[in-house]
């Protein structure tokens, strides 16, 4: 546990180039995360980039609408913007064409839902469970196009482990669970996330996510997604 905390502190204090991206029209909060996909998060290098997320406001059923756009390092253009709804419990519905969600967004979108970290309001050391659905076509990394959308059943056991030594008031949260595809080829993934959560800003500032796919697709059946917050339009407000 101490090693994990030290790694979080080291990643938080690292500096990198902050991208200049304008908020989308109607955005009430504009977030930018650096990411690493199957590599460590960094400001440059193969498998790295930034993802911008614009929270657009409330949906009729109590969720929020978001736009997400990935900018992969050393590519001329960003990927297409994906518009999805985040349900309060962590569920995600990408019901607008192309119904897509990137591996980066698959990690971060649920963590921005209003209710994902709500049990921490009772204290930084809390345990809870989450069950929700994700409806989307998951894009295959930095290239490729979206296929048909699928519904994924997601269930997690979440543990708040208290303030991170040397980085308080950030709280270390560990979320362990499984994603199971409904119908189709019955694919699934075991998932473990380590999250540095800011209880004041109410968003994750650093995420390490390891997904192990079943059935095994190749000798490399794991996805690693790391994210680091580098911009929040509400910071200091």
C-alpha cells in the first residue's frame, strides 16, 4: 500500500506540457487528462496523448451529458468526439452515432458520474459496491473504427483507503470488478483501478486501470490505461 501511495505522489508532482484546448459550446466544466495507453502516462511518446472532456449539463433522467475527444501523440487530427450520457451510478450510454467510446473514455467516464464516489462523503475510509451498464461500441485504441454497440454489465467492489501520504487531501481509492458483455461473443474483462481522488474538486486526478480480457485475445490480453488531470476549468473557483 505504501509503494502505491508513493507512486501516486511521484506521478502527481511530475510536470508536463498542458494542451491548449477550448471548451465545447455549452460546456459547464472542461477537463483535460494526459493519458498513456499500454504505457505510462506522459506528455509525449507512443501510446500517449490527451483526452478532453466537456460536461454539458444535466440529462432529463438525472444524468449528465459529456463530450469526449482523444488527441493521440504525433497524429495530425484528434479522434472524433464521442457524446455520451453518464448516469449517477457510473453507467454510460453512448446513444448518438457512432455510439463509440475509446478505451481511455471507458476508464474515465464512469469515474465522473455524480454517484461514483458519493460514499466518501461519510469519510475517506469507506467500502461500497457499484453495479451499472455501459452501452457503447468500444474503439480499438488509436486506430480502427467503431463496430456495433454492445451492453456491458459492470460490477465493482470499491474501497476508500484514506488520504494519500504526502498528497493529502487526495484519497486513494481501489476499485476491483468485472465487465461482462451481454449476448454476442460473451466477452468479459477483469478490471482493477487505483485512483487518486480529490474530495474538494470531486473528480479523480490520477488513475491506473488494468483490464484483463477474457477469453484471452493474444499473449497480450491486458490493457493498461493511465490518466493524469492537467486542466480543470473550475480549479480555484
